[in-house]
């Protein structure tokens, strides 16, 4: 009895602007697979044309992803290899593909990454902000009240914050960053790998002023990077919410040392300064 071996889903990163960034392995895989599942087949057709390829394609986007799972899985079971691509960069990173990959992995299928361009990694690699720990947040909500709420929740994180943003909302987002996070160092990476690639640095207010002077600076695609909250623990323990947390833990009979450890874990900052603050707040008997 002949047994067909199962196909593989290759998750292939494609350029974010500069076609030279397509890796040799990515190009080979796109030529060898039986089918390419593409976020927008018209967009990917241009890339294939550039590579001199005519691999068959099928659309896979947010609105049909769940329905495509069965269809693609049948092809894998029949032994066909498939490539998953998005319009730009790495699939699943603020792009479709998560449902497909999760489902196929749950079914024990082979899913193989073919790494390459990704706007957030490219931006961080050249921004000069700390990269040892960062918090990628994709796109902030479009609704102003939800956006501010989300920023409030991120306010105390000591990690570098990374967002994707479109030209339609870049100004509004910078305004909210200024209002909610206050004076922080920002780096704005615009049009990465393209002709008008720019890195701008400064406070949100300074960047807004720059866009006022030169409206071109508000055009294109953006990665917004924001330095994390002061991690020396001096500012963080002083906030009203932090004090409330410390007081609540101490009132429950949690020791000063454990209170400091919980606060440092939840809110960031150094244990030593949390310890000093908790010690000062400890109710006297
Ligand atoms: N999957 C992609 C990746 O790996 O980066 C991201 C896709 S997401 C739908 C598109 C967003 O990524 C843009 O709105 C922008 O924030 C960011 N982005 C993509 N290409 C970019 C570029 N060349 N320069 C700056 N930001 C870019």
C-alpha cells in the first residue's frame, strides 16, 4: 500500500518595502510549493511576477481564515506543500494566519517558519532604545477612549513599548502618548526599507511639531517605539495606585519584603525602592 507523506505549511516572511529583502530560501519555497495562501492575491502576484513565478494562489484573510482551514488541511493531507504569506513582513504579526497555524498544529501538521522581514524587529534593531525587553502591542484601538485606556494600562511597564500605526492615526496616537505617558523618549521609524525611510526621535510633542513643519513626516507606515517607564523604581512607587496596592497588601498582613516583591513583579521597578516605600507605609502598631 503506498502512503502519501503529509505536506508542510511554510510560513514565509516577505519584504516590507524593499524586494531585495526577500530571502533566497523564501524565494525557493514560493516556487516549490503547490499553493500559496496569500492575504491579498493581487498584491502577492506582483511579488511572484518579480520572481518569475506562477505558483497557484488562494486568498486567506481575516474574513475567510476559519473557513479556509479545512480546505488547506485537505491539501496538506493529500501531500501538497503550502506557503502562507501576508502582504508584507511576517504572517501572524498583526496579520492573518494565527487561526490557521493554531488549527494545523492542533492536528499535528508540520508548520515551518521561513523567517525574514518584520517591521517591528527592523525598527527596534536601529532605534537605539533598549531591546533586552520590549512589549509589542500591534495597533492601538482606533477609538480614542479605548486607545487612552490601553495606554493607561501600559503606563507602568518598564519595557520599551512598540506599536504599529497608520498615517491616518499617527497624530492622534502621538497626542495620546503625550497626554497619558507624559515626557518619554520616542523613536518613530517610518517607511522602513523604502526610499523615504526616516527615524525621528524626541518627545511626542516634539514629533508632532516636526510633522506640523513637514507634513511629509506624517505620511507612510510607522513603527512607534516608546521608552519604558523609569525602571529605577523611584517614580513608580510614588503613584497613587501603587501606594494603594502597597497599603492593601500591608493591611492584609503581608510582610514588607513580600509586598515589595509583589509590587516589583506586577508594576516593574526595583525591589529595593518598593521595599523602602512599603516600609514607610507599614502601619505602626
Ligand atoms: N506583518 C507585518 C510585519 O511583519 O511587520 C506587519 C503588518 S501590519 C498589517 C502593517 C503595519 O506594520 C503598518 O501599518 C506599519 O505600522 C508596520 N509596517 C509595515 N511595513 C512597514 C515599513 N516599511 N515601515 C514602517 N512600518 C511598517
